[in-house]
């Protein structure tokens, strides 16, 4: 019995992504020394990205692609890097805050809410 073409394509894509990640970060996922908390943070960020993509597709499918996007005030993100350095950025999304940061990324995050307190 031959493999399902979708499964075959996904397996190939996983292998490509693993090779790209190894080239970019110099460590495989299985050898990465992140703590469980750091892995959870990365997984949460990926889930938030997925929710953003799903909302975009929902708007396209619902004929609302040209609707005005919701306006949100910028957020301030304070990122403590593994090196000990602290980076503070005013951004629209957390993903924007971490773009171009070195790997391993962060030891801790703080996001300033509308009231100005970090949480």
C-alpha cells in the first residue's frame, strides 16, 4: 500500500524545516537545551500565530477581506535574553518583538498592558 500523498508531503516539509532550523540556529529540536517553560512559551506563540492566520482566512472566506482591521494600541514587550541582556520594544504583536533576536531567544517575557503594568 502506498503512502497517502498528503502525509508524504507533510513528512518532506518537516524534514525541510528541520534542516532549515538546524542551519539557522545550529541545534536540532531534540538537542536544544530550552527549559520546559521556554518550550511552552514557543508553543503558545506558534498557536497565537495560527489563530491570526485562521482569522485572516475567515475574513477572506466571509467576504470581509477589505474590512478595516481592528485598531489596537501598541504593546511594550520586555525580553530578557539568555545572555542576560534585556530588550524592550513597542510593537503591535509579540512576534514582531522577537523578530531578529538571537537564539536561544529568551529566558523571560513581560508584556505591558493598557494600564502600564507588566504581566
